[in-house]
C-alpha cells in the first residue's frame, strides 16, 4: 500500500525496491503477534497476491484494481522489487552502491541501516516511523499509542543516523484514533501522514530546499520491543481489537478488480478467525 502511494509520484525517477524478510522469533510464540503477522504479511503475500497475479494474465483492457500487487507494480513502473536479508554486509552494501541512489526512504522495513549504507545516498536516508518520536520509539508503536488512550497516532519522518529511531525529525503527521476500529486498520492508515511529509520534502528537494530538522529530546524517549501476553491482555480489557474480519476484507478489496469477488481461499482464512481481540491466526 505504501508503494501504491509513492510510485505514482516517482514516475520520473529510477527506483529500486528492497523488501526485508525478517520474522522475529517472538512473532511465532505470542498468539496475538502470530495473528497480526498472518493477516498483515502471510495471507496477502502468500495467498491473495499470487491468485491476483495469475488472474491478471489475459485481462487485457479490463478495469484494474485501485491497488496493485508487488508484481503488478513492478510491471507497471518497470522497477526492480527484490528481497534482502543482509542489508549492511558486503553483498547488501554492493547492491545499494551499484544502484547509487540519490535518496533512500525506509518504510515498514525490518532491517537497521548502518553508516556504510545510510551514508550512500548524497541526499540522505530517511525513515517513516509509525509513532510520534521520541516517545514512541521502537516496535509496535500504534499498539502502544492505543493502549495509552491517545487521541491520535503520530507518524514521524526522520533522517536515519547511527541510532535506532534517533535521527533528527523532519515532521510528524497524525492519524486520529478511532476506537471502533482495529489495531490492524490503524497500522494500515498510520503511514499516510508520514508519506505525505516525505512527498512534501521530496518536492522541496527538487526545488533546491533543504529539509528543516528538529533534534529529538531523548529525555522523552521510550524505546520498547514487541509486546508479550500482559500488554495484549490490557489491550483486550480496554475493549480494543487487533483484527476485525469485515474491516480487513474491505482493506484487501482494494487489490481486487471491480469485477472480481474476494477469492474463497482468502475469505475462508479470514472468517476462520473469530475477529475478537484475541483470536489466533488460522493454521
């Protein structure tokens, strides 16, 4: 969904997309994390997108979906989309240096840039972090923000430096929290304010304007890793949901052409979950 937002604005640029493939062990041991991983990553990438890519063959001039899969985006924009597991090692560094980017943007990317890679682009490497820095540094920031009872979730555009979520801030955009909506809905929508900040910065760079930065106040910083059972229990006790089937299917429907129904394999996988705050991911 991030690429569907960015690529139309980068049509005049040469673009390479690197996708991280990283599963933290805790994601397979904490049921709620396994559920989120299944619905956010496994089901779309392993089930829905291959079905859509096969169905796309022979459609000709038939109406297209509002959102496109990785394969469809690669074909439409003539870009390379590849997986990467070793970002900062010799192979990863060599791939980036061979491409020689002017600018790098990291969004929903699980690998940490080190100086040998974040210093390659002369215009810098930037991160879109789904939390208001410095307070919501680290992982699962939208969950923590909702658990805290905040009225809005921040999305921070900042320059990458040698720390994790420590670089100077270009800006923070906000998504109002809707407590009738699930965590997954908020995760999907939190990135748009940050993408808008990035695109505005990009327009400025094209016009010769340098970004203006704000230094983080680290006395306000709260760096947290992935939650365990207790925070999820607190989340449920507040009446908040991780996932809601109809809401999720509505999100996925953006990838379907207007004349196509949701594939039955996807609908079954979604409806096998209970849709309550603690349902387990389907096997």
